C-alpha cells in the first residue's frame, strides 16, 4: 500500500515537472508574441494578451498530448480533437479569462509593466490548469 502511494506520488511529481517544462516554453512563446504584438504591431495589450494566450494554449496542448500525459493518450478511446476542445474550453477559457482579468487589474489598474503582470497571471492560472488537465482532460481512463 505504501509503495503504491509512493509510486503514485513520484509519477504525479514527474508529471508536474513535465507540465511546468512545457509551460515554461509556452510562457516564452506567450511573452514573445505579447511583446511583438504590443510593441511591434502596436496592438492593445488586452487584445495582444488574448492572442498570445491562445497560441500558448495550442502549443501546450500539443506537448501535453505527446509528452506530459502521453501514457494516458496512447490508445485512448477519445479523439485528439475532443481533448483539444475540452482543453480549450476548460484550461484555455480559464487562462484567457484569468489572464485578461488579472492583466486588467495588475497592468491596467495597478500600473505594473504588462510583461511582469503577465508572468504573475501565468503563475496564478497554472495550478488550476494542471488540476483540470490531470483530472478531466487527460484523466486516466477518460483520455
């Protein structure tokens, strides 16, 4: 019993580390696109945030599908398209809404630099996104 719990915790820790590795690359993508759209294209920071978050969501889903939760998606009964839609409508929607609301508060109201504000919103949203992904999108037996 104790060995099984320890193995489960190790697996979950490994998955959390993979999730964060994928997320780190997604953050770099998101911040790069945000900066390019805001500085380069002179797009409003909220519109630029929405676009950059959605691109990071697509990136992260692809890597979670093939890396973070690959053990649950190989031979899974659900389709990749169904998981992608669930991912977009749960973690994606939460990420976009959370990022826009927190960006409005941190950058718009409190006047923080929008890149620093965006890093803070990413950190806040990541915990919820991991739990939703692990327990719903890529849940064992449901993927």
